[in-house]
C-alpha cells in the first residue's frame, strides 16, 4: 500500500472521533471510551484487523438493534475462584474488562481464578485483556468462540469461529510476553481489511473461496472459510477453545444456540469466553518469576540466528515496538477507511476524520 493511500492519524484524534460516533448512538460515554480504547490500542500495536475498521460493524449492529448500546453485565454464579457472568448482548469490550478485572482480583484472593461470560459480543484483540492482567502480576489466558463460519479440518460446513486465544506473562526489565492469535491462519478481519485496502492478493494459506478451494485472490477469498494454522493442529486447539468458551461458559457453541440474540449460525452475534488467571506470587514468587522471564527472553534473543535472520523476537515484542512508533508518528489508516469512518461521522455532524 503506497503512502498516497495512507493517512497517519494521531491516536487521540481517532479516539475522540469514534467515541463521539458511539455516543451519538446511545452508548454511555464511559462505555464508549472502553470500546474505542480497545480499537485504538489494536491499531497502535499494529493489529489493524481489530482496529478502527470495526467501527462500521459496530455502528451497523447498533442501528439494527442487534447490539445493545448500554451494556449491563450480571453475575450468574459466584463461587469465589470461579465466576459465571452474562454480557447482555452489549459491547464485549465492556463486559470483557469487567470480567478480567474480576479475574485478577479473585486470583489475588485465591491463587487462581476462572471467569466466563455468556451473551457477550465481539471482544476485539484479546491482548487488550491479558496484558493488563500480566502487568498486575498474573499469568493470564483468554479464549473466545463466535459464529459458525469455519469448517472443521477436512470439512466444508462452518462450525467454528476463528476461536482466538491469548496468553500473557509479566517480565522484569524486559517487556511482558504477549501471545495473541486466532486458531485460523489469520483472523477473518484481515481478509476484510485486505479488500478495503484494495490488495489484489493475500498470502497463500490464509483462506479459501466460497466453495472451499484455496485461493490467494483477495476478491474471491472468503472471510468465512479460513484455513487453520498448522492444519489439524490449529483445528484441535480451536475445538478446545470452543469447549471452554462455549460449553463451559454456558454459551452457544457449534450449531447449538443458547442465546436470546436473533442472529444465529454464521451470523451469530452472541459469543462466550473464559479468562483464566494465576497469581504468580503463589507459585515461584513474582520477583523470581520476573527475573527468570528476563533470563528466558535474553536466552531467546541471544540464540544463534539462522541464515538470513536479522533478529529473533519473543511474542508481543513486535507489537510493543509498533505501539511506540505509532504513538510518535500516528496510526496509518487506508484512505478508503478514513472516508468510510468520515461518512459515518457526518451523520453526527462531525467533519471529515483528520480534517481538524
């Protein structure tokens, strides 16, 4: 994508613009700030598939009545170290933050905690939840399911979502290690974003067409027929994600719907997830953990590199560096996406994004 097709926006400009849009659709200011912060942080970290371009999706769901503007989170069952919650078909980011904050609090009290949410919606990038938990001294894991769009390995009918998961742990002098991936080769949003950018091709192994045939043609690639990373290995992990975030959480799973949301199957809006936290102080001790994580990271960095490799990264390191750079130089957004968001903003009397 050439520089002429990109606009660099200050993160605060983008943040204020999208918050105003959500407020105009009845989202309370404090909740709009959480949702938009999730999107902006994704863009800052270079996870563009989960950033600003999602605002159109959220606006469509709010206007159609499929997403409730006011998120009301309730507790279904509380047994101390384990809690089941309900997100009320409101913004997943709002119930997600509430759930992870509770998971950290309970881990500090009990050593380990598991919090599930049913009737949630799109969470956005999962690192948004696991990273703060790691910074609070916990090991954190997040898993989420979603619409039945991706076939099982060797199949043709969609049963799973991209079923992402994220792990995060703190370090000492080094930055936290954060692993955040879909169990498909890429998130479906990467296909959608490639289409918005006008990219003619996508990498091999990302997606199939509507008939299930592998393709690198962006125009025919389906965001609902994705390839599993590692083939059957990625599919196996996705199945376990479905168990934890669907069945264990009391949420919809596979082709079984347990939701009050009218969108079901491959149009499913309601999702489930589980957050798992461990208080590292209860195990090897937090200070010792941080020191030994630093050593492990240094071991990785100092490994003799293979031919043609300039640097070895640990998970999350590229995203940390992206964030520092984009805070300084702005978030690069495709012109087409800026125009799309500006068209939405015009409905609320806003000038074009980035014009003031």
